């Protein structure tokens, strides 16, 4: 198994002469983790890819909060919070959150 770093994903997604990851490793042997996904998504220039909050003029102060929100969305959990970032994320993503 290979944990593919952000630097390799950048080469894979570049517009001109992208790296063909499948030529380097068997894609069934590729793994990733949320910090890598976060870095890759933050780097996309395409607004449709992951910039709903920014496109709406909203700023999330913590990339860690984005990871926590992604986990909660993926597993259908409600984030119990005192941090305002989650209410901002809930405006642009299907995040369930409850403020204390």
C-alpha cells in the first residue's frame, strides 16, 4: 500500500502533462488520509471543486475544523460545538451542528 502525498496528487491533477499515477503504482494499492485530501482540495482553482464557503464570501479559520466537519458529514454525525466555523460550514455543506 502507498499513502500518496499531496505533492504527487498535484502532479496528477495538473492541466498540462499530468502524472499518470496508474503508470507508477497499482491504483488498488493507493491510500490517502484527510490531511492530504484537505491540502489537495484547498489547491484546486476550480470553484466547483471545494470553494463553496469562499465563493459565498465566508472564511473558515481552521483547516482542522474542515476535516472534523468532513468526518461528521461522512458519518452522519452532528458536531456539538462552540466554534463558529461549523455554523459557517453548515451554510454551504450538509453539516449538522449544534451550538452550546
